[in-house]
């Protein structure tokens, strides 16, 4: 052993966590079983660990196909909400009030709300890890970091709509809530030690108060490979095929990419087949499943082919709201100057205190601040608050931004036109 080796602190070994301590619970799915779960949860104490499994990549919807719960004194539960979602009410009632522990709550809260669950008190272990500047914040990494346990992973991207669910999938699902209470306790201690516990409280409250995201416009423009198309008629073909695929996917609750891959849409837009024979001669469209939909796809292509010029989509999506920062120069020099001053200041401050820049101030807050600037009687702190920054963020960032804007660049963005 070298002298260097003797000076190093020994690493705490990671103990594999391969199965729940009380075994894998049975999946419950009936009203009577839900009532029993509710009674057992009510008899428990402390926060409730919560997780969900969806079927992203397999289904169109983002519904929860399995809900995992665990509470001290109650044990763990695996709920199948699909057969009787209306019978979840007793569980929902018990869970309204106690703190929920979630990892990456933004991923799970929407589908839980869809089922009627109401979270009033949140602890997000993933978000807390970001505030602590933990290098890797996935659940397995944080369990290893704080609890020195090796969490078995591997089925997160599976088709959880499958029935019955395989035993190893259920084992994986139960493990996801097995040590969330212990993880919360360890992370909470670190937040207190670093003086960041109030940061976390404000961030958790913001997650719960955040409204649902507005639907994106022109979603068809996100088709992979579309940037290689130049002609407006080709873009119209992509739009029509995308819309036809979307309708089928929604009706059948199948992920759009499993109905027709993006590559096939772009290829059809490039070649513009004029008959079923020409269409089915293309890759993908010649398969048995696509042949059955050939008339639907060809009708979409024909609609695009016959659109009047005035109804063809523009080559670029019409700009709404604040444009991306990289497009501000030279038309918006005032806003660009603010961005050149503010963004490095925020980044430097984030690095100095050890927190990701996007958690110190959301990129949208920085962008909007730089775009709109200050108005008479409004200082930096007030403007940041108006834009949605939390008190802890304002307290840290306002002074650094003021110094970066000395003298302050006031007023909204202007153009050089």
C-alpha cells in the first residue's frame, strides 16, 4: 500500500438493496382492497412515500398504471388504479394532508392529480438534491450517496400497462418507495446543516403552486428530421401526416411513434407519393400494419398536395412571446446588453454558492428580466419577484444582478430597425 493510499479516507461500501424488507406486496385493484389500504395508511404515522409508473413510449396518455405508497407503521402498497379509479376516494382522503415524499415530483404529480389525489405538503428528494448540488440526482445515485445502499433499477421505461405485471417489475416498483423516508431524513439533515432548508420549503411550495403547462403550439414542428425540409409543401405534408397520426394515437391510446415513426413521415414528405402503390413502396409504409392505414396516410398527403399556397405553413414557426436570447442581436441591443451582463453574473454566483444556475434562477426568469428590464420605481428585487423568483432566490441574486447592471439598463427591449 502506498503512502497516498494510507492518507485517503476509506469509502463507505454500498450495500445492495435487492428486495423490500417485508417482501413485495400484492397488487391491489378492487374497491374493498382500496378501503383496506386506506385504513392501514390512516393507522400509520409520518409522511407517505409516493411513486407512480406510467407507460411513456407505449401509450398516448400519461396516466398512472401503478401507484406505489409506503408509510411507517402501514407498510408498502402497490395500487392498480385502472379497473376502479373511482374507488380510490378513501385512499385520497387519507393522503390529503400528510406530507408526500416524491422523487422528481413534476413527473408524478400530473398523473396523480388526474386520479384525484391532492398533495398539500411536498418533499421532493430530487429537487432537494439539486439545492445541495449533488452531482447525480437520480434516485439510485442519491440512495447510494446518502444511505450507502445500492438500489436495484432497470424497469422504469417498461410498458406498465401490461397485465399481469411481472414479479421483477413489481419488486422494482416497491423498492422505489422502500427507503424514501430514510432518504428524506438524511437529505433534510444536510439541508439544515447547509442552511438551505428554507430554500427547499420555498421550492416545494412553488412546485405545488405551479399551474399545468400550456399546450405547445405547432407541435408537429418537433417531428424528428423536419429541419432537413425546405419546401412549404413538404412541411404541410409533415403537418397533415402528423395530425392524422395524432388522431389515431389518441383514439387508440398508443404512443404516436408506435403508430408511424417520424422518419417515415419525413420520407413521405420528401417523396410525395401519389398512389397507394407508391406509398407502400416506401420503407415502413410497406409493412402489413401500415398497409392497413395506407388510405389514411395517402389522404393526409393529398390534403397537403392540394392546399392553396396561402394555407401552407411558414418555414419557421411564428414567433410568440419573448424570443430566444441567441436571436436578440442585432435587433434588440438593449436586451442583449442586459443578457451579456446578467447571465455571467448569475452563473458566477451559482458556482460560488454551489447550486445549479437553473435552480438559483430559472432560465425563463433570467430571460424575461433581461428582455423587459426595469421600469420606473421598480428595483431588481421587485422585478425578480414579479417574474416568479422565490424569496431565497431574490435574496441571493438581486445584489449580484444590480452590480452587473451598474449603471442599470432600464426599459424594455428595443429594436434597431
